[in-house]
C-alpha cells in the first residue's frame, strides 16, 4: 500500500508522513497525529460547474451597469454583460425581421433600435458592437 501511495504522491513527504505514522501505529493514529490531521485544511474541491461559472464571469461575460436606454430595451436590465447585450439585440433584430432582405449585412432600425443606435436608420452588422459600447458605464 505505501509503495502504491508513494507512486501516486511521488515522494511528497508531508502527505506520506501521516500514512507512515498510521501504519507504524497498527492502523490507529496517535493523539498528536490525529490533532495534526484535523488542523490541515482540505483543499477546496471545485467541480466543473463551479469552474464554468467562474470562467463565465470574466471579460465580456461579466455583467456591468448599462445606460437607461439599453436597460429599457426588451430583454435588458440594470446590468448586462457585453456578450449578453449583443445577444438580446440580435434576438430582437431576427425576431422583428429587421435585416435588409437585399443585403443581410444591413439592419433597418425601428424606433427601439434607434434609441440605442444613436438615431441611425441603417446599421451595418459589424457596427453593432461599436454602437453599443457607449451604453456600458465604466466602473472603477
């Protein structure tokens, strides 16, 4: 058992010390070894869900405060991530059928889109991120 454990831990003396002392005591730990084992804080176990949630709250996925115009937009709120804002804007554009049928890269703005796109009638699909940028309030 100790040979297999040493292969797993590859000679980590701190971890192996407890197993050797318990084997020498006939499988029972002395009081000092039991107290030392309780004093050691076990490492934090992270699950895949915890890691994925932590990863989602970084960069463009982190919710930030937005302007009043963007928070009133359908699907908006007081805090939205940059990726989430683009997602709800595109869902609105596709749901309302606001893409130009002749040129799919062009969006024909209605009144709700004009409120967040600086009053423009037409917007190119590559301009959406640039036009949404002023709506995100910087926090320090």
